[in-house]
C-alpha cells in the first residue's frame, strides 16, 4: 500500500465541495468551521471562569464590543462592527446583558446607546486575565509570531469581503 504524501491530503468537511478546482478553499473552510466552534467554546468557558456562566458566544462578543474603547455604542454600530446582518440577534443579546447588569443604556432622541456598567467592565477585565493565564501563557511563541498573526487576521478580513460579495451574488440568483 502506497502512503500519500501528507501535503497531498485534503482535510475537508464535505468532499463534494473539495473536488476539482479550488479544493484548497474547502480545506480552509473546514479549518474555519472547527476554529469557529473551538473559539465559541473557548469564549464561553473563559467567561464562565471569569464568573458569568450563562452568556452565549454572541453575548460575549457584544459585551466586549460595547466595552471596546469605553465609547457608547448603538445597536447599528455593534451589528456593523461584528458583521451581523440580523440585528434582532444583537438586540436580544443587548437585552440579556442589560438584564444581567453588565450594560447600561441611555436614550438620546430616537437612538439608544449602550455602555458597560462597572460590573460589565470588571467582568471584561477578569475575562482578560483568564485569557492571559489560560490562552496566552499556554501558547508557545513559536506557534505564530505577532507579525504572522497580524497577516493572518488581515487575510481573514479580506476573505470575509469575498464571502460577503458572494452572499450578495447568491441572494440575487
């Protein structure tokens, strides 16, 4: 039996999407799938370790986004920055975070602005400390350097634009 060269293996979730031209994209998509699920699991467990067990990954992203730079944010700002089309899911998360006392809101004219409460800010800081202890200190420096991570992040943002454009094209079919 002939062994395949490890570089020739295609690690994909759907073989029918990995046949022919562009199979590498299917391999990258599978990586995104497992990365997304691992990242979602990490966020919820990190937040639980920080003291808040009942937040979903989206709730956690919303909380961190609202806490970002200490600036008040509107629903539209949060949805736009997180690239979430269905603002109802963001609105639900905002209501949940308000109820938990992690955010406060203020109505200005017709707009509602959100900011983290003292409790929410403290929770974000605790999350940051757990992240440093469990993730950053456990990650070998040889895995990815700062410049490599920045280039990877840039590539992901570029790819998100391609997927957004393709989704608009698919919606018009």
